[in-house]
């Protein structure tokens, strides 16, 4: 059997659309690489950023919890309860006496004894 030789583009026409196959395939391959490679990478990097910021917040919250736990332990002692009762609620132990030191009286405000201030002076300096 002999093979037939086709003339080199002398009169042979290619069907319409076959010239577009290679560029379309290259474009589809490029889009596929973008979909498979770039978008998941961006998502991964975004997730890593979120994990880093969330772990920083978690560390701060753990420190805050530790401080609050130690304060709760301190507030549970008898000495601290007594100190808070004395300071905040003015409570005393049975048999104790409370003395309060009053501030010095304020100096009266000088008000002229002429109208319209003649009625104001006694009310201000009561």
C-alpha cells in the first residue's frame, strides 16, 4: 500500500474553528492553573493570617483569665473580705468604734449687701 501525499496547503482548507482549538485549550489550561493554584493559595494565606490574629487574641484572653482567677482567689480570703467591708461599706467589727474627722468649715462667700444681692447673701452663707 502506498500512502498518498497531500499537497502542502496548496488547495486544502481546514474546517472553520480548528485554528482556535490551540488558543482555547491554552486559555482553559491557564484558567485551570489559576483555579487550582492561585485561589486556594490566597485562601490559605488568608486563613493563616486569621489564625495568627486569633491566636494573639487567645493569648491575651488567657492572660486576662489568669489575672481574674488570681484576683478571685485573693477576694475569697477573710482578710480581703474584711478590708472590702471596712473600705466600701463602712462596717466595723463588734466592739469597735468609728470616728470621723470632718473637714474644716468653708469660709463664707462675700456677697455685696445691695440690691439685687441683699437677699442672696443669707442663702449662700447658710
